[in-house]
């Protein structure tokens, strides 16, 4: 890539694509209550989120394999097209089942693009450029977190939830046009031949199928559901270990504890987030714009946590930051549980809860990534980073699905306080497990601060 103009357009195009995916992920949270109200089949509500993540569980692994074998350009283009197709399917969905197909297709495309973009950056940009680009990518991801939810709420109010999906396509189109020419003109094939490990992709597919079977079993609760649950659990037990780090310590020390903390904390946070907007609409009667504002408040907490963990004056070790992060998530979701059981309580309690949970995610997310980097040998870094992402997808899908099973059973038979309060209590339990996993990690130095200043947390 010698042409500076092509490089510039490629960078801008990639940033627009990242912004489009980010906007869709935040906007969908605000739009889903309206979609469920219009399409019916509210028992399938959780699937609108888990279908996306289940698809990503497979596509993350597949995209990594194809990027290593053929270079990142083909997976990038395919991921772009698949994600756009998913947007169209969701936008025209006449039923909840078609919407789920659209969300699943979006997950396939998003996972494929995410990995391909990271490989593209590693191969097409120098180290100094990568650091700057990652900073801009972070900004592109955070901007929609502030404007996406209330903007989506406004779109829902003045038109329809269908237009939330349509609104993402122009960003995707402009970004695609900007990256298409540079991608055709560059050669990013791997320097050394790489074998396509089809077994890993089949195992990832097995894990994804297992997650779907467990969620389906949880919503049926009949004789057949025991068979589906057993088959799903067997698929995960069989498929997951080869996708984890080779040197993983199953007692929970080191990387195992990091992956475990990420898995359970992501499950607690995203499981609660998936039902937060619906709780605010149904139990408190808030409009879509205001629910979007509350999600934006959580994004402020997330940004604050990410900022704090990056500061040189922070004296804590990296493992201690993970403990603080997952504890914050758990505490925030616990406050949400109180607000759910007391729907007439002060709305500010929900805002405080989501700021605390967001702060915890801002501390935990980068800290677990950095901890994996520090604990990994160079030749295992790619696999271990992928394992961390698979763990996050697994936790998010599994526990959102279990929360969805609770919701499907009690939404029409119990009062809303019990229904949503039960969901939040389940997520608090998951969060407590993440705290236990974080304590098992062991000391991991903080490269930003002087290690000798770190206090010992008993």
C-alpha cells in the first residue's frame, strides 16, 4: 500500500464500517421492545440478541481461519455483504421469526468482519499507525454508544423500528465504496502457507448449536427439553476445549481465570442489558427516547472505566482492575434487580445502576484483553485472544438465553416485577461467579503503573 490516498480512503472506510456496526448494536437495544410489540411472539425476545451472538461464535473462528489461509480481504468483503444482507432481512421482517433470521445473518457478517479488520490492520499498517488506528476505532465505537440509543428511540417514535435497520445501510454503503478500491489493489496474502483447520470451524459450529439447543430447551421445559439440553451441553463440552488456550489451567489460574471472568461478566452485563429497555418500557412506561438516554448514561460509565484503567497514576495490578471491574458489573446489576422488584422506585436508581455496571465493563474489558497479552507467549497470542472473544460470546449468548427462558415462562403468568426482577437476580448470580473467577487469576502486573506501588487485595 504505497499510495497514501488509497490508504487514507481505506482508513476512513474502515472507520465508517466500525461505526455502522456499533450503531446497529446499540440502536437495536432501543428498537427491540417496539419490534416485539408489533410482531408478537414476545417469548422469542431474547433470541433477537442471542441469535446474533450465536452466529458470531462460529464466524469469529471461521473468519480467523480464512484470514490466515487466504488473507483478510476476502473475509472482509464477504462479511460486509452478509452483514448488509442481514440488515435488509431485519428491516423488512414481517414476523419475529424472519427478524431472528436477519439478526443471525448480521451476527455471521459482524463476526467475519471484526476478525478480518483486525488481521487487515496488522498486515497493512505499521506499528505506529496501528496504535493511532485503534484509538480512532475506539472513538468510532463509542460515538454511537452516546448518540445511537436516543437517535434510535427518536426514529421509532416518528416512524417505525424497521427504519432503525434501514438507517445503518447508508453508512455501510459509503464505507464499502471507500474500502473497495484499496482492497482490490493490495496484496495481503499470508507470507507462509497456512492450513485451513476445518476441525476448529466444526467445533465452533458445535458450540454455537449447543448454545441454541440449551436456550430452546429452557423455553420449552417438557420431556423433549431434557434431550435438547443434554445434546446442547454435550456439544459445548465437546467443542469448547479445543477453542480455548492450549496452556489453559482448568483450576482457574492465569489465562483460565481471565477467560472465565470475561465469560461470566459478559453474561451478567449483556444479559441484564438485553432486558433493561424492555423493563423500562413495560414496567415503567418510558418512551423509546428516554430508554435510549439511559443506555447512553451507561456508556458514559463505560468510557470512564476505560479511561481510569489506562492511567499511569492508578496503582492497582491488572488482575486487581479485573476484580474491580467484575465487582462493579455485579453491583450495578444488583441495583437493577432492586429497581426491577420496586417498579415505582426512583428512576435515578436505574441510572446509577447502569453507570456502575458500565464503569465495571470499562475496567474489565480492556484489562482482560491486556492480561491475556501479558500472559501469552508470542506464538499463542492469536489463539488466546480468539479464545477470549469466544468466551465472551459464549457467556453473552448462554446467560442471555437462560434469562430469556425465565422471561418466556413468567412474562404472561406473573407480574412484571417478578419477571424482570428474576432476570436481574439470575444475572447477579452470574456476576458473582465472575468475581470468584477474577480472584483466581493471580498477580498480573500493570505495565502502565509501577508494580511496587500496587496494594495487595486479600
